[in-house]
């Protein structure tokens, strides 16, 4: 595809504004993530306390995302999003106050982290559904891929800037910068032109209340088996295949002997891989289920290879495409979840997708950590890769059956069409090998008969090659005739020369002496025949006759 197709969604003015504001917000968000982790680690010296903070931010998603999805399908999005951005800004400012004054200490950090997760859980489906209306249906997959690119690039830049700032002045400035970044999102919400949005069908006016909306969302998902299989595959790949923050740390601290510097290097490589994966997804004209299964198999196979990597550099070389495949998987699942569902249910479907991601992270991270501690990091990667490979293959078969077995039909067509080609090629090669140079139809027929005559045939070779008036007579019972292996020839008239007929060769239909054969080689009129000689299995194509007086005539 052309380079312009990679950024096709940016042709829409509304999306350009939203993407720019989202990039600023993502940078601020990752700066805050780094600041919170650093603050908790400095206060407690415990990595467990830092992990507990992350869990508090992710926990509300399991409970509140379904409510956010119902609100996204029933309530105008812009007022909700403006309120959510204001709440995020106030919470970030509260973190800055705690970092500067120390008021509240760790309990205040934990409470603000929990509240931030609650706001994000409700805001996520609303923002996803609203952002999907900024482009048309054909550009939605590209917009989601560019969103992944924005998140990956913002993560790299935010973590890099955050590391410099926190080392220089402390985490308070990071929290203040994040609070200011939400202003860009509010400005973008007001700058979007409502008349240029691509809204789908609206929900019916007599929709059920909030509780009924949530139940309706669950009923709708149960009636979408293709989407359910995609979500199940996303859960398996997310829990066992993409929790690399755990496995990279275990490998770096264990068999790779990279330490903290090695872990930082691997994290940077992983972030670069996510950018490359987002670019690949953006260049795809369509993100279908074949892409999902292919990326899942690739990531699973490379995960097994990563477990066998001998050093940090080789491990990083494998991690790079794994990170790219992870972004392709996430982008494809998000695109299909929106394109293959009703617009009126899109918010609730996005909520289910968010819950799937949160549960996979909450289940996979501790499971992989426990396996790495008891079985070893290498064994954990190999085992998890094998499980995800089997799950991906099973999901591919299920998706193929649910989608009318398209893969089976394609394989049948591919295997059926060229099935006879090797047989025909082998037969033609055998005929060229056994036919003597310059021999007539008798020698060719004899060679064919030797090749194709079944063992124990009753009739002899002479019976198969006996000419009658220049025409090969069918052989006796039990022998494959020459007509079965060579194109039919016209009957010759009395006194006519065989070489005067189209499709005949010099001397065809009679045995020539060695003297006649040598004379024919010296005939100038035979030059075209020798240059155009072809196997009788491919057809007799020489239409030229010998000159008058030629010994071969």
C-alpha cells in the first residue's frame, strides 16, 4: 500500500484534532504512572506496594466498565467526556499536592489511584464509541491502528521525559504536567465539528433503563459467537502471551544476567516494537480474523524461541516482533469488535473488551510470576507459548467454521487445481527420456507402452506398434493403446507423404534406414524441424514438408 494509506484516518479533520490532543494526554498519563511508581517505591522501598497501586487503578475496570458501556450507548458523549477530563485533572493536581506537602501520605496516593481507575473505567467505553464517529467505516481500522501508534509513541516519550524530570526535581512536576495535559483534550472536544461526525444508527427511543441496558448488552454478546471467540483468544494471548513486564524482568534478573540495565534495555526494545506493530496495522487495508490468527501464531512461536534465547541481544531480537504482533492483535480485536457489532451496542461491546483486557492482566501477571519462580523463566516462556499456540489454532478453526468454513474451501481449491500437474509433467519427462532421437511414431509409442503398460499385460510390444496404412492399430487386450497416450492423427490417403500433413514428423509411420536418417539431417529443409522438435506428449506441431528430392521425403 502507499504511504498515504498508512495515515488515511488523518484525512479527517476531526480525527486530526483528536489524535493531536490524545498524544499530549498520553504523554502526561505515562509521566504520572512513572511518578506514582517512583513515589511509592521511595516511600516504602517495596515493589509489592508499587504493584498494589497499579492493581488499584485496574480494579475498577472489572466492576464499572459495564456501566460505562451502558452510558456510552444511551447518553450524549461530549458532556461525559468533559466531566471525565475535569475529574482526571483534579485528581492529578491532588497527587501533586500530596507529593509536595506530604499530606495524607500513602493512603492518599492509594485513594487517588482508586478514584483515577474508576473515572477511567467509565470514561473508556464512552471515549471509544465517540472517537469511532470521527472517521468513516472504511477508515476505522486505520484510526485504531494510529491510536495504538499514538499510545506507543506517547509512552516512550512520556517515560523518557518522566525519568529525566523525576531525577531532577521529583514527581510533583510530573503530576502537574499531567493535570495540564487534560486541557488539550477538552479543547479538542469543543473543536470537533458535529456536522462532520460519522454517527451510525441511534439506539431506539424505548430502550430499557440502565440495568436493562447492561443485561441487553450481555444477551447481545451471547448471540455473537464470532466476537466471543475473538475475545476469548484475546484473553488467552493477553494473560499468557503479552505480560512481558513480568517475564522480561524474570529473564533479565535470572538466566540473561542483565540486571536493571538489561531490563531497561528490553523495555525500550519492546516499546519500539509496539510502534512498528502499529505502523504495520495502519498499513493494512483491512484487519480481519486471518490477521488476528496469524499474529497470534507468530507471537506464540516467537515466545517459545524467546525462552531459548541465550543472551540479552538475542532475546531483544525476538521481543521486538512479539511486541509488534501484540499491537496488531489488540488493534485487530478492537476493530472487529466495533465493525462486526451493531452501533447501538458498541459501547457495551467496548466495555466487554476493556474487562477482558483487565482480567487477562490481573490473572496472567501473577500466574506467570508464580511459574517463573517455581519452574524457571525459560520454562515459563516455552510453556506459555505452547499453550497460546494451541489456543490460537483452536480459535482459528472455530472462526473458520463460524464464518462458513472459508479456509477449508480455499485449501480445497488450492490443492485440487494443481493435483494433475505433477502427473502430466512426469509423463512428458518419461516420454522424452525413452524416445530415441529422430525415431518415428513407432519408437515413441513403444516407449510410452513400456512406461504405461501394466505388469503382466498379455499383448506384446510388437502388437502395440504394428502400423496399418500409416495408422496405429489398437493393441490387444490388456495393453494401453497408443491412442490413449498420444494425440489422434488423421488417416493418410494412399500415396500421400506423411510429412505433408500438419502435425506429422519426417518419416512418421514407417521405419527408416540409418542412411535416410543421416541424409535427412543434411537436408536444409529439415532445419526448422530440428529446431522446433517437440515431444509427442505435448503435441506434434511441425507443419513443414521436406523439399523435393530430399531422401527423407
